[in-house]
């Protein structure tokens, strides 16, 4: 019984390595890996730190003091990129939004940002890089190549051979010592 259990474990254990993540391991077409994320910008001066996220044609800006990382509410933020100009609206303390339909076009958009908060005024530069729309919608396929499967089959065969060798030696040892 013990040998049968050991043999079953040796056969089934390597097969469990394939059962991960609920992924479909069928033959899928190989696609290029595209790393995409929401377009972002980040800039800082000795007074302010500004981070922007473009989503659904709206640029959301987060403004903090550079040295202390304290949120900066009630600031006036103006943005320019070529002929495009806009003024940000505060939607919650230190969070501002700008409708940015033109910035949603693929490409690099250099921005000049003017920030005025209380007595402090600063001029900042940033670049918002927007990839093609198809890149954001592309999915990455998970596929395996034949070498990966060969490694697992080889490991399973090696484990099975090791179990068989141990079982055979154990049988010989038991026969030899039974007669003594």
C-alpha cells in the first residue's frame, strides 16, 4: 500500500504544476506584449509637486507641497500645450480636474503649468505621453512553448524512475534479509 501511494504521488505531483491561475492553456496565438497604463505626468519644483492622470479625456491633478507632501487646496492651476489652454477646477481638497480632449490624442504633449497657491507662484514643465488607443485595449495572451512542457514531462519521468529505483532496491533488501 505504501509503495502504491508513493508511486501515485510521484506520477501526479508534476502534473499539479500545470494547474495554476485558472488560465486556458490551449494553443492560443502568440501576441506581442504591450505594457500599457493610464497616461500620467509628474513634475516638481522646490515648492510644489504635481502628479496628473489622464482618464476618459479628463486630466486629474494632485498638488502637494514638495518638502512636506502636504496637500495644497484652493490653488489656481493653468495649463498650456501649444494652442490648448485650460484652467483646472478643484473637485476636492488638493485634487483638480481639467477637460483634456485634445491631450487624449496619441503622442507626446509638452505642458507648461502655472501654479498659484496663496503667496506662492511657480512655473512647471511636464510631458504627457499618450499611447495609441488600441494599445490600451489590447490584451496579453498567456502561452507556453514546447520547451516548458518538455521540462515538466522530463521531471515527471525522472521522478517516476527514482521511485521505481527505490522500490526495486527496497524489494531486493527485503528479500535478502528475509532469508537470514
